[in-house]
């Protein structure tokens, strides 16, 4: 959300040695980009939202603020502006840190702003994305989402606007999603789940919301 608010999509992001080597390549989600390579902000956002790429989050933080520490301050300021009351962010990618935490309520506040941006909705509803080989990227990067709510996946949800997965061994499976039906948008936040319950519970909660509530114009409906 902050990157979309502060950057032009065509800006060039240079992947520093620190960003690329700040993660465990065996266990942390990544897109396989190498130190010194360059892609656009738009391509980076797809890498982040489709591929959950941790090195991309760090590179974008450096691009916006110069360092992860400064970007985390920006995250905390923006979260407070959005009405968050239980959050403190210590890094840009969510890799475990004792001082990095949030709540379902706060995730919903952030999601409300996130899913009001059409391009972020599109990106977070994309199942696969390819960054082509170029003068600044040594090999084609094919990115595939692990989000099972997306089209063609086992728990595909027809009314889905967008959705973002999360996982650490401490936080377990997390999922923040938005769906829209008959003019009503719902946001669902699921935390501390074991797969595939983050998907099945989200579907059940959306179905409950859409079957139990509907939008009306009070002026038309109230006598």
C-alpha cells in the first residue's frame, strides 16, 4: 500500500546485496532475483503479492525509505493513520521478530485501504506472473501464487476481489481477503490456522456474510 502511494510503477528498483541475502533461500519465499539486478516497481509488486517474495519486500523498503528500519517507521505511521491499535512493524516482509506484531482488527483496517486500490486488487488476485529476461535481469522469473482461493485453484472463490497469504512457523497460516457481491464488499482476516483451514474458513465466513447481510439505501428503505 505504501509503495503504491509513494512510487510510480515504472520506477526502477535495484536489488541490493543486503536485500537479496537478508533471507534464508531454502525456507523463505522468494522470486530468485540476484543481487544487482533491476526490475520496475510494478514487477516488484507482483513479485511481492503473487510470490510472497521476502527479498522483494526488503528491496522495496530500501527503494522507498533507504533502509528497512526507516520504512518500518513509515509502516507504523501509516498503520496508525488507518486506525490500527494493536500493531508494531519491525520489518517489511513479516519474517518473525519479537517486536513485529498485529491483530485481525488492524489487518482489516489496512485491508480496507489496500482493497480500495484497483491495481492492488488485481495484483493480489493474480495466480501467476512472469518477469522476462532483460538487460537488467539475467533469467526469466516465473512467479506462482500459493493462494488456493484464486481462479483455477482448489478453493477458488468466484466473488474474490483479492487475497494475500502469510506464513511463519510462529504465526502459522494467515490470510487476508476481500470479496464483493451485489455491491457489498466484505473483508475477511484469518490467523493462526493450519492448512488448508485458512482457505476453507475464509470461504465459510464469506458465505456467512453474504447470506446474512445485504446493502440497502436507508433513505429508500426507511419510512
